[in-house]
């Protein structure tokens, strides 16, 4: 029985085993089929996607491929030139041979180093401006040197405080520091020259060209480079330019300067220029007109697109944007008139020196303007030092001094604006005695023996200090009486009111001339200085704040035209550049710009103008500007003398004048400073004014011309 049962169980097990194997086999094909199906679907999706990319998005991807093989090449264009008012060239471009480098694709530092070394063996190159950093860079451009220096680095050089690897730039900076002075010196003269070339080569971006040098490149050098081009990859000869200022004469100062290929973009404006699309080695204006009108004078670069294969081989190069020469500038200044005014100034200054009157003077400065347009017609500055007289045109804009009584027309304006006088008000001229201070008086009435009642118009003709001080005292809310105490609490208000009126004529502020770095003059804001109240009275007749000749010319122009303060400018217009670099068609005229209108009535302005006229044409025994009657045109003016301490400890004077002519229909206005003379009664400033007006008459007015 047991045997039977055992056989039965064994038979059951043997019958179940095949079924189990059969069940397992049936599941395997199903899983494989599912896997194959998934793979099939993925392949189909991939094929569909590839087909879509090749057919539907072919242009998009081709553009990306092409873009990755395209580079932009930039070539600068000629800079615009500068001409005087008659079209005479003052600043031109002079072509000169140069050595250039065009950087190819994937050029290594080692390759550039070898090219630089080969070049300096063929051509002598002066390593101007080479620094220790430049020498270190060149030393490290040799791969062996680089590996040796890298071995000197420690963990601090390679990792930051958190243990993270430093950037390549940070590591390289450490490598530069590890280059020893001996290693830098080991380059020798030839190495220095190669380091200079390497530095210039490194400034070129891919496929772009830089000027390596243009200093003393001879025709022989050009020939040698041509013969060895095969061994000087990227090196070629070309043409660059220099600015020629040989006809600029006394205007050289205001024309400014342009950077060299070596200096390139100035560091202080680097990002500004880079944002505008400049390259680091581009030449730009760095001072005065060249800087002020950089956007006009700088040409538009030619931009080309270079298409290369993956290995860097150039397939084609095509111009994308045509370049354009920079536009030209035409000035408001006729060099013939400029030279004449300079001759006049020089003549009278030398005469004053010979007479012993100008031995302490730092020089003389003057500006002539058109009062109807703001055009600067002449700007002259002469500096006198160690017995030598030198031209310094910018001093007419930069050197301020105390103006003296010329400001009195503006002081009347402050009186009108504050309401303390309303018209041709009459005030008695008497010496002023403030408690605890010395007398302050007019020149014609120093002791009170010549007390008299005068009008606002007469106050200008006679140059009454007293009239101006009494206006100021009224602005303090007081009326004058002997030994009075001035209203200290109102000082800041009255200082502000006087200076506001002066600023309306262009004094004590920037005039806005189209030249950079214009100062405001010296306007002291400290209200707690000793004798601040006495200085307030001095301010009213021009013996405290200081102004420039340009500011005084702006003041004279504003009075001449009836109260419109015009922005001075030395550029008359922008002109196109012709194919041969000459003055082309007018692109833009610099229009007159009224900055401010003096807010007094026409009747009040007429009183000031009539006072200026009477300074020259009045009949009083104390009329101050009679010498200017001798001019060929009727002059209206205001003279000014300001006391000034001299180096010898004595008191001298600044002899100044503001003037315009002809009186009835002004065409020129003059601001003139002649500081630190020893002669209180000197007339040089008036004689100079006469001769400037006469020169204008002879050169333009008598011929029916205007200088603008």
C-alpha cells in the first residue's frame, strides 16, 4: 500500500514539472515582444524627429552650424578733420606705414611668441610703454616656462578658502606673481621688443587686425616683411595715420589730442567705449575738441563676416556693413582773426612789461564772441612766467580772477529782481562806514568830498561802488546809515541773490561751451568766514568771487543782445568727409541756444545798456571808459579794476573790461582779463579792446561781412 501511494505521488510530481516549464516559456516571448515594441516605437520616434529636423528645421540648424563657423572682422575708417571758419584745414590725417597683425583661429600663445621673436629679428621695434606685467606675460607664453612656474604654485594659489579650485584667470594671476625679476630681465632688448609685439598681437580678437607699431617704419622694413611673410603668420604691412596740427597755431590747445594705437581706449572711459562697440586698441579723442566731438569725428568701421571650415580654413569673407569716414568739424574761429587778436594781446602785454606794469602779471586772457549766436570768434591766452611769454589759449576758459567793477550791470539786475530798485533810481554816493570796519567808497569819491546823487545809469558810467553796496544793504532789509551793523542773519540769502543774478549772465557757473573741463570760477560758499559781511559788500562790485574771460564774454553778450544768455560754442557745423578727405556737404549746423533769459523788464535792461554806452560816450568828468571812443565802431562797455595783492607785498590791480560793438546793433562782444598790474590807472585793457574792434572792422565790417 505504501509503495502504491509513493508511486502515485511520484507520478503526480512528474506530471506537474512539464506544466511548470511550459508556463515559464510562455511568459518570456511576451516580455521580449513588449521590449522590442518599445524599442521599435523609440526608433520610429527618432526617425520621425530626424526627418523633421532635416526637412522642417533644416534652415534653423544650418544657420546655427554656419553661425558657429562665422566671425565678424572690424576695420576702422579714417577720422574726420577740423577746419577753421573759412575752411582752412587745422587738423588733418597724415598716412604712415605700419606693421599689422591679423589673428587666425585657435592661435596659441606659444605660436604668437614665436612669430613675435621672428619679427623682431627682422625689424627694429621700440618697446614703448612696456611694463613688468607685459614681460611676465611674454615669459609665460613659453610652455616650458609656464610649466616651471606652475610647479611653484601651492594649495593657496590653486584653491580658495573653501577648498574649491580657483578659476584659470585666478591661477594665471598667481603664475604672473611667481615670475621672478631675474626672469623678466633675462629677456634682454630683443626679448623686450618681442614682448611688446606679443602684447599688441594679444589685443587682436579672432580674425581681427591690430596695428603692432607705426613708429619709424621704413620702406626697407616693409620690403623685408613682405619677403618673409611665409614665416610671419598674420603679420603684414599696412597704412595708419597721425593727426597733423601744424596749421593749428594758437588753437592747438583747444583742438585736443587723440590716443595712439599703443594707449588705445583711456582707462577712465574704457567700459563706456566698449559698450559703444569700440575695440580696446581703437584711437579716440582724449581731450578738448577731439574728445568732445568723438562721436562725430570717429568713422564707422567696416564690418565683414568671415566664414571658415571647422579646421579654421577661410571659405569666404564678405562685407556686412560698409564703413564710413568720420565727419569733419568747421569752427566758428577764423584763424586770421584769431592771430590778429593774439598779436594785439602780445603787443600790449610786452609793452606793459617794458614799462614795469606787468612784471608780476601771470598773463592776459580774452574771448571774443558773436552776441547773437554764441559763436566764439577768438580765444586768446598768454602766460607770463620767468620773463617768458607763452601761448595758453585754454587759460581764457580755465584761469579765473577777480573781475572788479565789470559786474555792476549784474548787480543792478539783482536789485531789480529783489525789488530794492525798480528803474533808474537815484541814490546818493557817499563813502560807506560799517561799524568796526574801514571806509569803503567809490574811486571818484574816496573821502566824501564828492558826494552826489546818481542814477542807476550813472552808477555804471562813473563805476560807483557805493551804489552797489547800498543795493546790497537794501537786499539785507536795511537802509544805510553811518556806523551801522549789517543784518548777519540775512547774509546767506543775499549772497545767493547776488550770485543768482551773476549766474544769469554766465558768471560763477559753467557757460556750457562745447569743450570739456570748464570750471565755474571760484565762488566761496562758506558763510562763517571772518568779515563775511564786508566780503558781501565787496562781492557787489566784483572784489570777491573770481570769473574767467569766457564767462565775462558771455556776460557782455547777454547785455548786448538784451538779456538772452547764449551757450558759447567753437564748432559752427558738422560736414561730410569727401573721398579725398576734404570738407564735404553740411550735415548739421550748431544752432544758437538760449540757456536763460534774464528776468528783468526791457526798460530795466535798457538802463544797463545805456549805462554801458555812457561808460564810453558819457560827458561826466569821471566817465570811466573815454579811451574806447577812439575805436572805428561805437563801443559800449564796462571797465573794472579789482585790488590784488602782488608777490612783492604791495597792492596791484586786475584791469578788466567787458564790451560790445557796434553799440546799436552788436556783432562782437569781448571779455578781457589783465590781472596783477602795478598801475592803478593803466589803460591797457581799453587799448586792447579798441584794437580788437578795429581789427573786426577792417577785416569784416567794412566789407559788409560778419564773422560767423
